[in-house]
C-alpha cells in the first residue's frame, strides 16, 4: 500500500502529477487499460477517475452521463444495469486494439489499482436525474472502505453539495471542490472550500488567476489544475506554485518535470 495521501507535496518537491482518467491520451479514458499505464509509468502520483450510478445503483467509472461518446452504448448510463453496461465496447472509439475494454465498476478499479497510486475520485451529478442525497456518496465511501484504501483517496466534485456530503459522512475524508467558472465566478477558493470543508481547490488552467493562488495560499489550500496535455504550460503553473497537475499524458509531464529539475 502506498503512503498516506496528503493534499500538498512535501516542501521543495515538484507538484503531484495526476493521470486524468488514467493516461487517457494513450488509452481510452476511464478504462483499466488507461489505469494500467498510469500505474506502470514511474513518477505518477495519482489517478483521477469519474463515477456515477447505473440503473441498479452500482458505481461505474464513466465521465459522461451518456454512453455514446466513449462506448458502443447509447443514452444515459442510469438507464442500464451494470450487467448491461458491461456488454458495451469501451475501447474501439479510441483504437481498435482496445476493443476488449469495458466500462469498469469502481469496485474493479479499486481492486486493480490496489494502492499502487493515490486516487482522486470525482463524483458526477446528473442534472436530468437528481440522485437521492447521499446515495452515490455513501456507496463510494463504502467501496473505498471495503478496499481498505481510505488513506489513499481524495474525493472531488463540481457539485459542492456532494463534497459536503462526503465530509459529513466521513469527517476524515480529504476532499476537493472543482471550480465552475459560470457558477463560482467571483468567489474565492477559500470561500468555496470552507463552506464544504474541502482542503483542495481544483481549477482549469485558463481559469486560475494569481488572486486565486494568493487566497488559496493564505488559507492553506492545495491547488490542482487541469488539463495540461502539453508541456507548454507546465513551467507557468509551477511558477504559480500549484500543488497538482492533471494531464491526459501524465507520463510525458513527469518526464518533462524531471528533465527540468536537473
């Protein structure tokens, strides 16, 4: 098992490098193939993934509310049981060599990663199908607890109510709020985080401002940015002092940081 997750890297250390939906630039996102690459690439600290519920209330690893972009399924995932979802090909859209990939459950991914990397579990809410409060949150926490990975997981969401629910259910959980420009514009990271007990502020690279960084620093918040898929913005983000970098090509980011740390 990896060491206990802390929201900020140790002093003097480079930012955490986080594989966004696995190494999703080189394998289909949110599949075991993408997570395998992330676990095998040296220097990657964390794997980020998205979760939502199936019709039979199993926690599946899927970004979109619908299936068609990243699988041969069609329509809302919430309309299919997990066994029906398993029938869909989740890899051929990316490349034919991944045709055996399926949409995994969170249980399968927890077992597969098995502490080799920290995990950032992003809880997705569905504006067309409002879940019963605490339903997804409770199921995710139960799965993580059963896998004995509480020390290796961070929970995040654009839906800050879900973040609050995670923290209410498990006060020891490490949580992050994801910034939504249209909803959260003008609100400082400290205000967004404080009201739900979060210790991490997650923001798109083009939305992060020096003022946000100053506020986060003043309130001891960690700052993670997404999605840096080329090395062009890495130096700028490091100069700003971010604590985590999410990338579809996290292995490339690790190599770039190591070269420039010499």
